[in-house]
C-alpha cells in the first residue's frame, strides 16, 4: 500500500484497469532528476536506441495550480545560487517547460491522485525526432498500442520508476529500421521514466580542471555576473569515503562465460588505483545475480547489448547537477565487439586446417578475452567520471581510457605473435585520474594538492588529449590519435605494414571457420587490406601537425607549436610511397581465394563496394587504399594549416610540396611497375586516377582559403601541362580532363571518392 515514506505513491486503480497509471503526488515544487532510458531497444548500431540506453536528464518538479497538477522540466545547465531573490531571478529568466498536465482526481493519505498515463506515454527522449534525423521517416507514438507497465512500476523513498511500452507508427521505409524491426511500420520499445530525489546532503564539489582528465560537467550561474565566470565546471565523481558505502558495479548475467569473468577482472583493475589513495574497499566489480536490474537507481549495472552491425560500447553516469556527484551509472557493452576482435585474430593467424589449429585458436580466444578486459575497464572508467586520453600511447604504460589496437609482434621466423596484443592493468595516467577525482585532502589544501598532482603528471610525460583533438577532420594534434600501436608513428606504420604483408601473403580459407560461407572471406581480406589505416592517420597528423596542452591562463604554458620541418617532410614522403602499386596491389593468395557471397547472403558495410557485378573488385580495393592516404593529406583544414606554417617557416612543406610528393609516387613515377605484380600497371593507373579525382574535387571545396586554393589550382594546372606533353594515352587523357575542368568544372564528370568501410570500433 502507498505510504508517506514513498517519494511518489503508486495508487491502485479502483476500476482494476491495466491501461491506466495512477500516481499520488505529495511533494510539490521540489526539484528532482528526470531521466529517460530504454529497457527494450531497437538493436541497430546505426540508430543507437539500445537496450540499456540512458537518455536525457532534466531537473523536474510537480506543481499544483488549482485543481490541476503540472509536470515541469528545467534545463539543468542553468542554476542560480545566492539568496532567495537571486534564485528567483535565475528561475524566472530561463524557460520552464510544462510537458504534461492532468486534473486532480482526489486526495488521499496526504497525496494528490492523478491519472499519469499521458505522462508515461509521452516520447520524453525524442525517439520520433531521432528516427527522423536518421532518415528513417516520420514516426509518432500510437497510444492505441502503447500502455503503461503498471505491474513493473517501482517506488521508494528517493526514486520512482515508471516503465511504458511505446509503439511508434511510421512509414517503415528506413533501411536501419527495416533491418531489425518485426514490422518497421510499428516500432515498439520500453521507455523507463526515472524520477530521483536529489541528495539531502550534497557532496562537496570538486572544481573541474582542463588537465584533470575528468568530465567537465556544469552549469551557468548568473548570480556570479561581475564577480566571476558564470560557467561553473565540476568534476563528476561518486561519493567515496573510508567506511562508507562502496562503489559497486554489477555485471549482467547475460554476459556468457568466459567473457563475464574477463569483464569482472578488467573492471576490477580500478581497485588498485583506489587502494593507492587509501580507499582499498571503496570500489569493486562483481557478477550480478538472478535479479540483476540495471534500471534500479541503487544499482550500477554493466549491460550486455546486442546490435545488428558494428557498434560502440558506452559508460555513462547520472549526476547531481549541483555538485557533480554520480548517483547512478550504467555501462553498455556491445556483444558484437567479441566477434570483431575474433575476426581480426582469425584473419591474422589463419588457424583453420593448420596442424597447430588448436594452439592458434587458443591465441585468438585469449585475444578476445584480453580485449574485453580492457574494454570493461575503459567503459567503467567513463562511468567513474573519466574522459578519453588519446595521447597515452607515449606513456610508460598506455591508459585504459585510450582506444587500443592489437599490438602484433613479428617473430624472428616471420610469423605473427598476439600474446601481448593488449595491456593488462592500469597505466600511470589511470592512477592519476583516480587520485585527482577521488583523493581526500586536508581542509583548505585541496587546490594546492590537486595542482601538485597535475604538475607531477606533466613532468612524468603523461600527456593528456581527448576527443576533439584526436578524432574527426578538425583534429590537429600530432600526439593524439586513436587505435595506434606505438608512440613513434613512423615506426608503428612500418611495423603494421610488415604485419599486413605477412597476413595477406598467408591468406587462405583458413582465416574463416569451416562452417561459414566463403563469401565472408572477402570481409576478412578487406580487414587485412586496410589494417594500416590508423597508422596512416597517425603519420598524416605529423604533416601540418601541432602540439599544445590544456591548462588555465594563470598557469605556465605555451601556445600551439608546429611539428618540426624534418619530421613533416619524412612523414609526407612515407605516406606518398603508399600510393605506389607495390603497396596497393593485393597478392594472388587473396585474389585467387575470394568468391562472392552465397545465395541468401550479401555484402555488408564491412565489404568494399564493387563495380564488377557480384564479384570482388580489385580496382575498388586499390581506390580505397589510395583514399586512406589522400583523405587525410588532402583534408582542407590540414592544407590551410600547412600553408600558414610554410609561410611562417619556408623549411616546412607547403601545399605545393605536398601535391608534388603525391604526384611523384603516381603520375610522375619514373621507375617501371614490377611485371610480377598482380594487375601490373593497372593498379598504378587506378591509384593515379583516384588521386587526380580527389585533387579536382578539392578545387571546389569552399573550406580552403583563397590563397591555398590558388596554390592547389596552380599545381594541378602544371600537372595538366606535363601530362598533355607525354606520349602515354592515360597521361594525355588526364591532361585533357584537367584542362577541361579548369575551364568549366561543371562540364566534366569527376568520379566520387570511394567509400572506405568503417574501421572502428576495434
């Protein structure tokens, strides 16, 4: 029966209706956290509507106006401190959103009873808008086939959970929805509304520092106008105190063995860091029991999620917006990661049918388990409040908050060794993270002690750089690259190219389990063909690259410094060499093995596109491997940086130098292509044309500054003149194409750049 101890009463329906949810509201005008999650997902890596998804969080409250109850939400990023007048000014300055209202039915036991069915059937997380933005069509909640799950609702002193089955009606034409839904015109999920009271005793705040490695959550406090920055940034962290309740993560029993034990082991790596700051009993990871419920606000859950397609794992924490205290955390581990890593191991070792098959398969299995240990530590690290560190490859031991690619060793006999592919345990940066977020300091000494921790980390060479500086077209820092296998980018590229060549030369049907259809051999071949993709990114980051560090204006530091000229020239020359046919051609061991997918099977996004009908297209393989290099070096932002660096220091390569280096390996190549190379000169011509199409496409890119575009245009014009003077037919046609394009780009057909299959997550 409802009681005053509950935050919100779940009121029995006197009419015994199962399609109506009655709530008893007794706390009005009291802010609480509203969070939205999914316990029944859609299962598509393209849509991110997963089982266990944690969605939007807002500050909410119930209000009573006459005979109606309102449900209002506020943006938690606008909070105002101070006296009542200051708080009132802040609240009245920013929009309040009333998202639901219902009449009062009656009052009983000190609570106001309302029919909250409409509240729980609303699309609070914007699923319909999300589907529309992902080109899946216009969907809306169909209330005729949606209902509150009253029997599954839960309440208590500090939280209430209100699940509802929501069915979204739509056109059903979106490819991602069609791939997973039983009927794409009716997409059904289970939405969980969680209403959590804020802690009565707020955790003391720890201010966020840009070099701390923590998530910088916060809010704007306009009561500080004229006295300090209105932007308040906090370090998210759990409440961790000697003798207090420990931080416990429970592992979904759906994780099968031996994966579950690997996840528990990897997650418990953080215990050592907590012990290092005097809190040996403050943290642990353990298997969840039969009643595992990751949606319980008292449970920090690691949820096992299945998806169609290649997808990411995530770690998230629900925080008190006033203090940054993490109140509840949830991690989603994508089960397909195990298959991705297994495919890598099998492709490298080709174990099937070998005399030592059992030994090789054991190595593949250990590779998968090692990756899952690291993945568990990584995602739980996010849930503990920590950001990525994509510069840790140069640390004494990499951080678990980095993205690791398997480190593959070439043996003296020329074989491949995976025994130390992934690290074990935390790196020094991870110990720093825990000390900076969870360390306990004497009163009044916290800021000095934290500054000392940061100074020691910097002096130890623990560079820290996170997402925007390591990923995407705007990333420019030379030391922040994801999925790389070594701090020396040039050496890492050489190692990975050697591994790639060994694996491709040894390619056979043995890379695939014997009960799998042979069309999947193509997917494995593509994985190996593009194995060096991340090292290419790292070396390209040296060209036009810069180095800098996070900090505050009052601290010692310096601005962005270009990579030295000699390193830039070396990196440019090495990448240009990858456009030579010898680096691009697939060996006969691959070409003579591949077959198209069998009937009832098809190519996925992990395959290359093909212009050869149903069979594998070697030309496309060359084009894609060429694009791996050109998509980085010919990025407009890189060219703009390069032009400025060259203007400031003529020793560094300029735009013309970059283009000339690429052309020296392609159109201006003077040595003959080896005749024994599969495809011979056709491979080189395919690379030549891919580069030329990319250069011409770039000339119309408005992201280039005008002087940079003109330099590029001049380089292309000179190439056209050279090619028209040569006797070679391909060169002559290219020269005429360039002349026509420069005269009228709209009159010339330029081939689009090839689609490069996704390479992450690994």
